[in-house]
């Protein structure tokens, strides 16, 4: 029984660490920006698997 509880705790810890590395990136559209009219800010996004882009 103790081994089962230890295995479940280890699994939960690994799952939590994996989610902690994910980033949330917000992209907005501007009427006027440095590069002209109707541009996205930021204009380039480098996302990794698991990241969220809004």
C-alpha cells in the first residue's frame, strides 16, 4: 500500500512540474504600431509545445 501511495505522489509531482514550464503568450492587434497600421504586437512569437497563445 505504501508503494502505491508513493507511486501516485511521484506521478502527481511529475505532472505538476511539466505544466509549470508552459508559458502563456498574449498577442494583440494595434491600430497603429512601430511598423505601420493594423499590426500585431509582438510581430513574432516563438512558442514551445504546451504554450498557450491568446
